């Protein structure tokens, strides 16, 4: 098990990645990691995520109260949002909030990412709903996000950005990358006349592949009541079924090797 110092270094590394990829500007964004049920590490407020070092990282309890912070640093003002995720999702060990350009553009336009346009996004994310706008640093955002936590591992924040969470820091970050890549491709395809969406039967086959590989998590393949009843999935209902989805399973455990295997299987199933 990694030491607390090593985890702080990992948080700084992920901070550099989201900054260098333009997913945040200036001091935007925040990252947290669960150490145990009562201790969490998080990025400080008012600091660029691209220039952090381990001594910047703060430690808080499950209520967001400071346990340890070096002089001049205090926890992100968005820690309430992170704590709400951990409270509702005991399987989650890390939360990442960023402002990736294309995904945030969709959030500002009020458009959820529900169109099935590529196999990897269908398998990894299912779809990405939008939580209603809330004032940053207040309970409004945690309240808005809460109803989606039992059905999804990624949520757009209206006029704000994106939130992803998973069983590890790296996987939470990978989900943020996947959300932005999905949004970018959807934006491009719309400029080219509109995407050619995967058919309902193709989506169902991808869902079955996900189940065959034993991927766990909050995903329409397992959670969407419409899908269970043979009706169109979340991709076709605008993610409005999330309030009725049953909580089940734990977060995705994704590795590069597994993703490669899934991609190969997907291409074989689709005859490409």
C-alpha cells in the first residue's frame, strides 16, 4: 500500500496532467483521495494544479474539516462536493473535478453526453448526465449531484465543468479523459453534419460485452430500468432515468490491458 506521502505525489502528478492538457486554467479544479473512512487528502484552494508539490496537499475528515494543512494552505472550497460522493459511494476512493473544454462546453449548452457514437465510450461510460447548476462552494452542487451518484461514474455540472470518481486516483482521472474525448468527438461529428449513432442492437451487444468482461460500476448496462425492460437505454432517454436506477456494484476497475482486450472484442463483435 502506498504511503501517504506517495499518494500526495500522485495527486500532484495528476494535477500536472489535467493542467497540461488544458482541463483546468489558473487555479481551477480539485482532486481528492480517500485514505480511510475518516481521512482524506485533497488539493488546496487558490493554487494551480499544474505547480503543486506534496506539501501543498491538505488532509480533512469526512465532514471536510481540516486535520492537517501546512501554513498558507487550506482545503478546496469544493470539498463538500467530494465528501458527498464518498458518503454515497463507499466504493469510490478518488474524485476529480475539472473544466475540460469540450465537456464543459456541453455542460454550458445544457446537452448531456447520451449519444452512442463509439464503442469505447458506450462500454466505459454509458452516458454522462448533467446535474443542475449550483453555486460553487455551497451545498447546492452536492445536492444537485447526489441523485446521479448511484447510476453514473461521471457527471457534467451545468455551467461549471465535469466530475468523475472511481476506485483509484488514476481511474478517476482516466474517466475524466474519457469524458473529454467523448465530448470532443461528438463536437467534431456535429460539425461534419451530425454523428451516425450506433443502433440500439449494437448498443445492446456492447452492453453484453461489458457484462461478459465482468466490468463493475454504475452503468446503464446494469442499472438502467429501461434497458432491463427491453426499452431504449439511457442513450435514448437523455439520462432522465437516473433517479429510478437501482444502486448496484462497485466502481470500474480498468487497466490498459483490459481496455485493449475490450476494444479488440468490440471490433470483432461489430465485424470491423
